[in-house]
C-alpha cells in the first residue's frame, strides 16, 4: 500500500509538471490548479488512501505529499507570473503608438478679422511707445459722461442711446472711460491705448451693431499740439494701410477741443475712419491735471469699420454670424 501511494504521488507530480508547461492562459491555469490541488482534486483523492497506512508509514507519506503539493504550487505560481508578463507585453505591443505614422488631421483655426485688426493696431502703438490700458464695460455715469465733459442734458445720456442697468450704472458707450480712469492713476507724460467692447441702443443694420469694438489712443504731456496728433494719425494709418491719402475735417466732441473727423481715400472715395481732437481743458481738470501746464490729444475709432475696409466686407453682421464658410476666408 505504501509503495502504491508513493508511486501515485510521483506520477502525479511528473504528470502535473508536464501539463503546467503546456497551459497558455490564466483561465486554463486556474482550472488546472483546482483539478489537482482543490478539495476534490487529484492530490486529495490520492491522500484519501492514507487512512489505511500504518502509524509508521503515515508521517513519511504525508511529508512526501506536502513536498509534491509545494512543488506543484511553486510551478503554478511561476507559470502564472510568466503568463501575466506575456499578457502585459501583448497589451503594450497592441497599444504602442507608431510615431512614424501620419497624424490625424485637424483643421487649424484662423484669427477673426476683428481680433486681427486689434492685434495689428496694438502692435503699431506699442511700437510708438504706448501702454495698453483697460477699463470696465459696466460703468458709472461719472466716468462715461460727466468726467468727459458731457452736459447733463446731452442726448447721449438718453435711454434711446444708452443701455442703463437697474443699479443706475450703464454699459459703456465708448472706451473713453478708460482714458479718465488711466489719467486718474498716472501722472504725465503718458501715452496709452484702450481697447474693448462698447454698447449702444443702435438699430442693427449693415453698418451698425448694438455691441461693437472701439480703440482709443491718447497722450498727455507739456507742449503737445494738434500737429502731434496729425502726425500720429498719419503714421498710424500708413502703418495699417500703406501709402494712403488722409484728410481731417472740423467736427465736435464734448471731450475734445478743437475736434476733427479723419477720412482716408479708399477706392476713389473719402471714408471716415476715426474721430480725434485735443483733450478739452475741463477733462484735464477732472483728473487733476493743470491745463495751463499740460495738453494732450485723443482719438477713437471703430474696429469693425477698419476690419470691413481692410477685408472688404460689405455687411458688419457678417462679423458676428459665426459662419465658418465666411470666416475661413481670413
């Protein structure tokens, strides 16, 4: 009986070792483990005959059975590790990125005509030594009108022209509010450029929008004259449009005196592009500057108007339609 159990254990170990080497998946390995080492496995069935052994033979056969079980478990663990490594390697190879393959094409975006003209103008004035300034779009009456010399009964303050908010504030109607705020916090000499959205109760058509963009540039120093303003405008427009004919026409703005409209000769016709003038002494006083010591100029332009001229756009509404077929042209 003893020799028979020893032979069965030896045969089981050899048979199991050979079988383990042929297993190719973790599922097969787990089924093998249960079939050989489980409670109802082949090893348990062999050990079921130990009850018939003598007291002297039982410890020796038990020790031999433990050796077989340990050897099989070790072989199973080693095979499991090998199969896991193989599985991981296969996954890595399947997920490897071939950097030599052409990439997936994604269409590139384009700069919107409004952003493009703003960037160009900003670069020009930075090159002239100007500082970029910014101001709030929700503004108080003082900064939007009063400090800019608008009389209390000026038509621009009417509800028909201005978008007022319930708290008494308003959506700024121009970027000139930035001029006041900047001058309040800086002493002359100064040169600044203000850019941003503005809001008016305009009827939307081919040349008007309720929400639009403005750029304003201004300078304050001792002995600044209208000739400095004229030269700055000429240099700016030539930098933007090239060699172009420019003219100034007398005009009126509450915050400049004298004031002028600026036209450029475009396709044989005069086209108005910006308004300008010498900063009114009352505006200088409102920010604490002595108009007997300092003088300055300011000019403002509509970004959409220049974008339409530069890109030959016939309707301002095209700039806001978000039509990719249109925007891809630029």
